[in-house]
């Protein structure tokens, strides 16, 4: 096997056993995993459709997660701006030295 063929997914005849040719080009584990994932996804969607309380719970949880992420970004925005300003004045080496030496 050449170095180039190592990274190519080539379905040509390489002279290996018939089992190799049968399995070549097919990744059974990932296709099984993909089918299993699709099945679980379909089951979850069916449960959400049939159970309105679960649907409300999922929507409420998603809303809470989005609110927490947005609030975190809003709270950290001034800190990020100060950090960008400090790096603009002192450079990355100045930031590393400040972190290394600790607070004064």
C-alpha cells in the first residue's frame, strides 16, 4: 500500500481476500451508529409530540439556558473590553507578565 493510498478511500481491487472487498468502502459501525442515533431522535420527537408537559419542560429548559448564556455574555462584556484594551496597550507579553506576577 502506497503512502497516497493510505489517506484515500479507494474502492479499487487491492488483491486482498474476498471479505476485504465485501467490507471495503462500508463503515458498518458508523452506519449502525447513525441509524441508532436517528432512531433515538425519532423516539424523542414522538415522546415530545405525545406528551405536552414534556414539550413545555423542554421549551422552558431551552429558554432558561439561552437566558443564562446571554446574561453571562452581558456581564462579561465589560471585562472582555478591558482585556482587549490592556492587550492593545501592553501587548500579549505585557498580559502574560501581569498574569505571571499576580495582582498588585
